[in-house]
C-alpha cells in the first residue's frame, strides 16, 4: 500500500504561499492512498494554468497538455487502456473557457474519468484577468470597471449535460475534499469535482474568509437527496450568503468504454496487431 510520502516527487513547488492548489494536491494524494491505488495504474492529466504543475508533484503517470485539452487527452488515455484510473485537472479558465467545447461531450459520453477543476475564479497564471466563473462586478486588469458578464455555473451545465457524478469541494476543508474525491474516483462514469480554490494574490474577493463564512455541507441537510436531479439543479443555483459543497448528484449509467465491444476482451494496449490488415484501407485512399 502506497502512503502519501511515497507519492511525493523531487519537483520544487512553485505555487504562491497559501494557494488553494496545495489543499487540492494533498487531497488528491490522500484519496489515492485511501483507495489503495497502485501509482503505476493511475494517470493524471493537466492543462495550462496554475494547476498545471500538479502532474509534476504526484508520483503517478502524468501528462501536461495544451490549453483546454485535458478531456480529449484523458479520453484517449482511457480508451487506450481502460484499466487505468484517470484523474484530469483543469483550471476554471482551462476547462470552462477554451476547453468548454469538450466539457459537455465528455460528460454525455459518460467516460470513466474524474475531472477536478481548480476553480479560483480568476486567470492567476497570467497575473489576474476575469475568468468564466468570475462574479459579476469583479474588477481585474481586463475588467477595470467590473465584469458585466454573468458567471458560468459549471454544476448546472454538468447536470443538464447528463453527468452521473457532480460535486463541489473547497480547498480550505481538506478532510471533506478527500471524501468527495474518493467517491468521485470510485464512481463508474464521468465525475466532476469543481473545487473552490482561493487565489491569494489575484482574487481578493473569493478568499478563505469569504468561503469559511458561507460554505455548508449538503450531507448535513437530512432532506437532501443526491439522486434527485431537480433538487440537485436547484442547490447548484444557490450562491451568496450560503454556498453548498458536497455531492450534488449521482446516478449509475453504463460507461462509454463498457459499450465498446473492442474493449471487452482486454485493453487496446494489450491487443495484438499481428493479424490486422489495413492494405484495403490504404488502397482506398491512394
């Protein structure tokens, strides 16, 4: 069984002191150990943004991709070897802006990967511009008079797209975030974990203090049913004096790879290519 220390790497962490990414990093490592996963059978994919370095900080298979392409890369890895546990990491700009075209389609396919979005509501890597999840009125270098746009709500979009696991965590509550990640990784199908991750340098609105006063756990409400899609949608719309965290919605549905007969026998990477003849295909496209 691997422990957290064994998942550490020699890479120097370059995040700002106090960055919410540290909480996510520790939560991911603790989730891997709690699930007793073999690091050689885990693959993490990241995109462009402050979050992107996370693949350097965990001793598992890692792929640092280009901006907004976490989900296509993760999908390709999963289909090549569906026995792997795939954990994708994206920022709110990475996933909900340039990568947004992949978001709903990966969800509706229900491919068995976990997507962790480091949602700090600002473009931190490029020193502070408005992001898709920035709140209306948010003042940045790109919106000096305040953003006039409404923020994207990734949870409602995920639910409406047919997601089978939708959750929100908070980087300031490590124990609870670990519990969510364990459930997300164990879930068979596409899992979204949107993590409220304070940026201590460029977002002076959505701070630890801001969240500590507002977040509450859905599981503490005995009336809440995570299998009720309408209830999940309504709670996903809640934002203001109270901000819910936890598992919003969960259901069981066949995964994309389970429905591919080509994968029934064994992973593609283990299948022999000796008896495959593509001469007719080559002839057709001469």
